[in-house]
C-alpha cells in the first residue's frame, strides 16, 4: 500500500514537473528568439509522455493505473497545445507552411502517444465497456478533426490578414508612386530653376570677377605710380634735408667763427681796458703818494698858516683822487664780472653749437 502511494506521488511529481518545464522552455525560446529550442521542446514532450506511461504501467493498483492513464492522455494533449503555442510564437507570415505545419506535426505526435498509452492504462479499469480501442480511436479522430478545423481557421485568418496587408501595401505603394511622381516633377522644376539661377549667378560672377580684375589692375597701376612718386619725393626730401643740414652746418660754423672772433676781440678789449685802468690807478696812486710825501715834507719844514691851508687843499685833492681811483677800481671790478659772465655764457653757447654741429655731421653720415 505504501509502495503504491509512493509510486502515485512520484507519478504526479513527474507529471507536473514535465508540464511546467515544457512551458518554461517554450517561453525561453520565444523571448530569446531561439528557434533551435523548438525541437528540444518536442523531444522533451514525447520523452515525458513515454516516461509517464512507463510509470503508469508500474503502478499495481488498477484504479491508480487508470488515473495515471488519464493523466498520460492529458499530458499528451497538453504537450500538443504547448508545441502548438511554440509553433505560433515562431510563426512567419511569409512562409506559413514551413514555420507552422512541421512543428504542429511533431506536437500532434505527443497526443498520439499520450492517447494510445493512456488509453491502454484506462482500458484495464473499463474492460466491461465496449471496445476501448475503437472509442479511443474515435476520440483521437475527433481530436484530429478539431485540430484541423482550428488550423484551417488560423490559416484562413492569417491568409485574410496577409491579403489585407497585401492590399494595404498595394495602396501604400500606389500612394508612394504618386508621391514619387510628384517628387520627380517638383525635382525637375526645382532643378530647372536652380540651373537657371546658377547660369544667372555664373554670369554675374564672371562680370563681377572681370570688374574686380580691371579694378585691381587700375589699383596696381596707381599703386606703382604712387610708389614711384613716393620714391622720388623721398629722394627729394633726403636731398633737401642734406642741403638744409649743409647750410645749417655752414651757418653754424660761420656763426661759431664770428662768435669766437668776437669773443677774442672782446677779451682783448677787456684786457686792454683792464690794463689801462690798472695803469691809471697805479699812476694816480703814485701821484697821490708823491703829493702826500711832498705835503708832509713841506708841512714839517714850514708850519705857517698859508702852508697849512695849502696842505689841507692838497690833502682834499688827494682824497678826491683816491675816491676817484676807488670808484674806477669798482667799475673795473663790475666790468670784469660782467665780462666774465658773458665769457662763460659764450663758452656754453659755443659748446652747444659744437654739439649741434657734431650731431648734424653724424646724421649726414648715417643718411
């Protein structure tokens, strides 16, 4: 009893596990777009039905064996539906028979195996009722008819969809053809306009280019003339500048010579005046000393009133001459100071003129 329950439990586990695994493989093949898994699903379904049938025959209890047979039939039908779904998942409308008929044929094989082997298991429980093989064959035939009808409906539906898609494609193709003709007409019109505009622009460009070339030639000729005039003017400016510098140099040299001569003459005059003033001062001082000596001698020898008056007048005259000599010496000192200042200024002016003359000479050499 325990062995029978264990066998039935294992049978149910294999039954449910195989169905779930087949469904999982179908979805994996669909989402990965992998058509190589479809044969694996079909082989797995057939193998699963065979394993369930073998496990059903191992079960000893007739009732459990009949239940196992029903599940074998159900598993075959379920694997057929799973294979049918896998075939629809990889359906290609352009090649309908190749993509759906062959997978469905493999899927139907699981129903055949399931119904045959499952029917054998069920018949052991229902031996008293009619011919079980005939009943199962009728059920299988009805199943085939239902499947063929569903396949026909699907084929008609896809054929109608293909026809509708073809008509829609034809209509779209006609609209595309009309739009293409319009596009060609528009393209030719725009091309003609562009060619005409291109011709006009080419003519304008050639005219503008010729005008530019003529203008550039005139500008080049004018530039050459201006360059020649500039070179001539520059040469004239350099010649005039050299002439001006030469005249300036000659004038400065002449002025410098005159200043040097004037300076020498003035220096000689001042020297002569200074010597004359010194000589006058010495002579006046000598006369004063002589008169003073004579007056003193005369005063010592004769001390009369008239002599005293004469002595006083002589002394007053000596005082006046002394004052005159002092004033003369002061004038000579002022004149000497002015002459010295003038000579210093003359030396500075002569030095500046010499520097200017050297600068002009160096500029002429660099020119």
